[in-house]
C-alpha cells in the first residue's frame, strides 16, 4: 500500500546493514503513521460525545404532584412510574431504537 513514506540510510559501510537499518526505520515510521490515524479516529469519536453535566440527563422521574417518566432523547413520556421503577424499560428502549 503506497504511503509516501521514504527512508534512506547510509550510516554503515555495509549495504546489507544499511538495508536492515532502513527497514527498521521504515517500520517505525509506518507504525507512527498508523498510530496517528487511529488516534485521530478515537478523537473524532470522543468529540461526538456529550458532556456529562447537570441538565444532560437521559430520563426525568416526576413523582409529585403528578407522576410521569420522560426520556429526553426521544421525548417519550410514560405515566406508569411504578412500572418503570420496577425495571420495565422496554418502551424506552424501543423508543431509542426506533428514533
């Protein structure tokens, strides 16, 4: 795969030794190029995430004066709070998958 990386070595009097050194330097530079590419991909994934801060919650549970659970990602609301608090999150999961 052409990468445009060029390596030259003329340190040793032996041509074979220079070739070995050049291959080691080439491997090192290709590794650095690949590592930089992967780091950029990871940074792009990280930049897409929202901050974990006050007001960035996924769901709100209102228990008084009225009873309601609201998913802020899909704007899905449910009035049966006890069912949700007992672990029935299927309507919310379906809402996220369908949005």
